[in-house]
């Protein structure tokens, strides 16, 4: 038991803490505010408090909680909304009471089906049995660090804290409940790290086709205010093919999480989602806890064999919290006042992404994919948080203010963005969609890049100086930008696009381009080419309903070929006359 000797808004100092350890959780003051030890010097400890410290006084008690900040993991998480400390917000009412310690999971009974039996050898990660939660099979696994022989195996209805098995270890008998606790700062262990090879399909054409992300990968999504970052984040959560989605609202405005809840409550998406809300009106220090809590939950489902998506919106607010805590500790600041260890903290977070083979049997492979949103002030990508994130992420989806101002959404820049997962996922596209995906993708980027060069030239010499082929390229680039890359997040048809439809749409644009170039070579006037009715059919293909409108797209491609055959034939007959 210690006592307070210094009180500041976010960090307090206590004496009598000689038996404490860094990262231990403590209860501060008479109210029992949750805090975490961040620095120890002798018998004095600096504690960042995860709740408002208003009203704390010198001499108030500080009590050790008996371990690091941990999260309850088990059935009952899906569809829930928690604060940054893992407390269920729906059980608080209108306001979160200070010092209230509530378990993340309720006392609901679950039907446990054992997969192992008495006398079996059990070790870390082995699946003891399963619990059905909605459409998901929640695997109850032997916790890390435990191995031995099963003395007793239960079945039937159990509460989360009830033991489903008793294992005899070298240190004695160990009861295994349905729910386990795990420290959020420590990654959950696994057996083997795997190379990400399968794309995380998001339903966003600019992402899936041009800048793909692999399951188990990590991407940074920076964007200034009003550039559509939050709406894109919601669209990614809605349209992605991840099994489980963990969405962390870290320091963002409360209405954004409210919008997310309003949009997804009662839908099938909510049944596979876990929300962590630590919004801007919640304690600043808890922002760091929120991202690690989200990562721990994602790893829990990964070890079951599920593909999990972790969206952190936004890591900039977490970094601002680190800056504030660092200032309260009197540490030497780094660039723009951020702590010198900012990059290492960001690296530690992104390192929790990956595709793995889980420990134990049966064999399971799962992944954690991280999308880290960044909110650079003024859209300045040179600031420390964006730069550190880009250093550790392998893909960048950079939002462009000029696109956003033109109402082009998603405003992902095709000149500033990149992905290092292209080679990894090419095999999947070749085997499942089309062998020409890589070539078509490269060609689209080439056309868009050439368009930028031509537009700079037009500013100097005027459009009249361009050849017909260059003017045709501008038309095709415009089709790619306006008819393909632009996507309406609020349109029930266009909000989510399947990978097959995405590829066929782009491939049809290039079929038009190839046929148009051939027509130009046969002296067909450019104006006749761009006036063809089939061009508008291509531009409206995004409005074709259905996830896999292959038949309709094939008809459009046939119509393209027929239209140009007729156009070239008319040109020949006109020339003969």
C-alpha cells in the first residue's frame, strides 16, 4: 500500500511502492481510480491514471491490483462496445463512474462442447472445446504456459468463470475457465509466423486492385480533416472479408463512434465486430490502453484460426496522449514535443499484425491485419506520427485533399499511395480472378501517371497541341478516375464491389482503350470514338446490381467489340466512297 505525494492531471506520484513493478495496475485514491505504473525510482512510482484525476489529494492511498493491465478474453465479446480499459459501456448507463471495476464479460451461461477427454495430454494452445456464439465457434484453448494431463473435463452449460477442465501440471492442478485474462501489453504467443499471401478484400476498388493489403499485413491511412478518413474506415469495416473486426475509436470525436453504432447495430456486421471506444471526451491516458486492448482481442481470435481486422482511428490521438504523459513526467521531448520513444511505441503496435500458425492442436492459421489511421495536422505527412507509421507499415493509402475537395471519394491518391503486398497477393488474383491482374493494375497506374504529365503540359502549351492518341489517353484516364476509382459509400449497389467485378470493370475500360487506338489507326475521328453510346454503358457499369455480375459485364465487353467493328467498317466504307 502506497500513498500519493504528487498530483498532476494525468500522472501522479506515490511513495511506499518498493514492491511494485513497471506496468503494474494500481487503484489510486479513495475512489479507486485505475492507473498503471510507468516509472519506478526507489520506493516512488509515477502512475498514469486512466480516469479523471480531478479531486485527488495528497496522502490518499494507492493499492496494487496484483498484475498488469489485462483484458478478459472469452465468449461474449462479439457485438460488444467497451472503453479503453475493456469495461463494457452498455452496463454503465449514461455515464462511466470513476473507479468502477466491471468485468468485460457477463455471467451468461454458454453451452460448452468438449473436444478433449479425461487423460489426454494438453499443452499451450490446444483446443479443449468450443462454445457457439452467434455464427462463430469460440474455441476454448489451454492458456499460454500451461501443460499437463487432463484430470477432469466438463460439458454442458457453464458461466465464463466456471472451469471447463482441470489439468494436472508439474506445479499442481490448474482449473481452466471459459474466460482467461491476458496482459494487453504482451502479445499472445503463437507457433509459427507465416508470409501474408491472401488479399484482405475490402470492396473498395482503389484499394483491392491498385494498392492491395494482405491478410496479416499492416497499412497506414493518413488524411486531414474532411478528407473522408472516417467514412472510408467505416466502409472498410463494412465491406472487408475479415472474419472478425475490432474497431478502436482512439481519441476521435464521440459522434463518429455513435455513427458507427447507428449504422451497424442490428446488422450482421455488428455480430462479428468488437468496438473499443476511447473518444476525445474520455481520459487521455487511456488512449494508449485502448489500442493494446484492441490488439489483444484481435490476437485472441487470430489464435482460434480467424482472420481479424484491427482498425485504429486514430493513432495520432494516441501519440498526442503519449506526448501529454511524457510532458507530465518531465521527459526530454523529441520532434514537435513527442517523446523520443514515439517510433518504438508505434513499431510495437504494428508488430502485432501478422499471419500465424497458432500453438497447439488442431492446426489453425489466423491473421491480424492492422489499418492505422493517422490525422496529421493540416494534412502534413512529414510530421512524426505519419513518418513513423510509414516506416513500419508496408502499405500506404494516402488521402488527397484536392480529391476530397472535388468530392472524389474515396480520396485515395494514386500518385502518393503504394503497397508492398502486390507480389504476395498476385498468386491469389491469378488463381481466383484473372491471370492478367498484375498487368492491368500496372497499366492503370501508368495511364494515371501519364495523365498527370499531359495535364502539366496542357498548362503550358494548351490542349490543342496534343495528338489524338494523347487526347484519347486523357479520356481513358478520366474514365478510370470518375467511373472506376470513385465509389459512393452510401450507394447500396456501389458501396461494396467484389474483386471479380472490380477487375472486369477495369479490364473493360482497357478493352475500350485498345479498340479506340485501333480505330484511330484506321482514321476514325476521335470525336466519334468518345461519342459511342457504349462508353456510357461502361461508365455506368458500377451501377450493375449483384455481387458477381459477370454475365452483364461480358455483354458490355461484347458490345464494345461490336461497336468498334461497326465504327471501323463505316470509316472504311466512307473512305471508299
